[in-house]
């Protein structure tokens, strides 16, 4: 784990070696990496790995899918990751490599174009990390070259609010990009092909997201109102911070490369079946497959967290995930931030009186763009009947629609459920957590070994590293 916190780069050599010095040089080990290679690596690696994590673990916690076997995690034994459920190393590896980009951009004038995107992406990944775990190593996490290999844990409130934290880095990232006067192009940008003003829109949408996430603890209305009034955030799907998977290896969705048994271990959750069928939502045909053992097109979900040793299951009785997750992954996106998520966040802000805007209009815009995102035509009557906006339950409708569209987007569905209580998730069938739905991920076991003193303090603050101890913004 110490390498996770250091700034030593252990990535593979991504190009030829003919330009390296031949004398006293190992041609198989790069002594330096250009930020363009690292930026491409960080953006792609994070998206690819967290999309997989979102499918095999986040979708269990968010009750989009349930696992038939190898399902201790689905039963909420979160310290027992199986096919997934350990995003700690993914997050720290990519944060470490992003820190190398940031340092280079701040010390080498010719690399200054990378500073803004590196600050923004650092804030993005840090938000995912702290929202999953709460207090985490942060300010001391990437200074292994200074001799600190056992970093202290920072409080989540500080990670969000202090200088060098999430919101500060987003503001600074925007400022750096706005003030950039150089002519060197941003290379390795698989999100926006080097278009810097789109990174500003990305950052402002992330500011909206971060502010709404902490809105139960902090007064965020004035900053939200200023961002909304300026209008410089992601507003249409063409501006989304996403990249397309391909249909063929090596850039297809990982589930397409695993054996069929691993993919077919995951079936539709009873929770999402009830939500989608209750709304007569046509996205069900994209997100899931109809039953194979009936002539009529029908879908059936399984309650989460069965005891596989005691409950026999016939897989043909349940719906598998749709072809977009296996055969047709060229239609699937790795999702960082979208117009529809931004619109739903603003709709919630309007509903709660944090901004002066029409919540219904923002909600309907979010729904329309979410259908388009999944390449599903919006039914003519959907917004006037099944999903008609009702101000008396506006927040529930907004979060439920965001939850549907967020399938496979990391752990977002579960995180937003923890923040809002929507949609109503079900107790799992054979809980290993006293019938409680977890509200944080546990620190991994290696932290107790490799960072013991700091881990013990963090564990004490979370009631023994309890998955039932809410994070700061949820308290």
C-alpha cells in the first residue's frame, strides 16, 4: 500500500524506447512520463475500472442488480469483496498519478496547460473517495518522496471545504484555465480532445454536485445561485464528460471480456423492476433483457442478498443485464458528469429553494436528456402521465429519475440514496449487517497493517470502522 501513497510511477511503458539513452538506461523502465500519457492513463483507467466496480459492486448497493452467487457483498458483508467491492486502490492509484501531472504542470512552464484539468480531476476523484469512505488520507497521501508513507486521515469536512480541498480545487482549476495564455494544446484528453472551455463546464457541474452533496451541512445557496446565473456548466449531452467504450477489446466494457458465468451471476434487482415497471419506463428494454423462458416480453427481478446456500435459484426466471453491458458495449459510456445529472441537481436545488428556478422544467429537461443518453426514445406521454411532475413529492421523483439513469456509474445510486433516502431501497433477504443498509464503505484491511496508528484513530471515529456510521455530510 505504501506505493499507493508515494509519487513513484509504476505504469507500463506506453511507447517505443528508441529515444531513450542507450548507456546506463533500462529501456523497459521509463524514468519519466509526459503528462499527456499520464492524463490519458488516469482518465481511461479510472473510468474503466470504476465502471466495472459500478456494475459488480455499486449496482448491488444501489439495488440495480443482485448477485446469485459469490454474493457476500450483496448481503452487506462489505469487508468481503468478491467479484468487486474494493475501490480504494483504484482511487488512490489514479489520484497518485494525477498528482504527478499536477506537480509537473506547476513546476514546468511548458506543461502549464495540464494544471487546470489536473486540479479538476483531482477534485472529481477525491469526491468519489471521501463520499464512499468518509475521512481518508488526503493532505499527506501523496508525499512519499518526503518520507511520509503512513499518512494521517483528514476529516471529510476539511476535504470538501479547506484550501486544497474539493471545492477549492474546482474553483482554482477554473481560474487556471481561464487565465491560461499559452499556445500548447492539452494532449491525452480523452474526454474533451483538449477543448479547455469544456473542462470549465465540467468543473462547474462538479461544483453544483459537490455543493448539493453537502447542502445538508453547509449554506450553499449563494454559490449555487451564482453558478446557475452564469450558466457555464454542462447543459446538453454533447458537453457530457464521458467516453465511449468500443465493441471490441481492449477498449470494450470489461464485462464483455469476462466469462459468461461471471456476467450471468448478476440479474435484475427486485427494486429496479418495481420502479421501472411502475413507471412503464421503456429504458427497461435497454438496461435489462426479457425473460428467456416465456413467449411474451416480461421482466423479473430478484430481491437483493439471498443466501445462495439456502435458496435455490433458476436463472431463467430472472432478467439479465442488457446487451449494452456485454455484446454491444460500443453503445455504453464511462460516465464522469452529464447534462442530465446537472439538470437533476439543479431541479433539486430549485425544489429546496436554493436557487430561483423552475424545478419542473429542470426535472423534465433531465428526464429528456437521460432517455437520450441511453439511446431510448422518450415516450410521448411519459412526462404527462407516468412521470408527471408532482411538487408534493418532487425531490423523490428527481432523485429516482437520476438513480435510474445512473446505472453502472460507480456507486452514485447508493451515495445519493444515503444523502436523500430515495428511492426507497429494500432490506436484503439474508442480511449480514443486522438488516441495515450500509452508509459507508469500510477501510480496507491492509490499512490496519500498513498505516496502523492512523487507521486506529480513523476506526475509532467510525465506531470500529463500521459500515453503519454515516459520513459527515450524512450526519
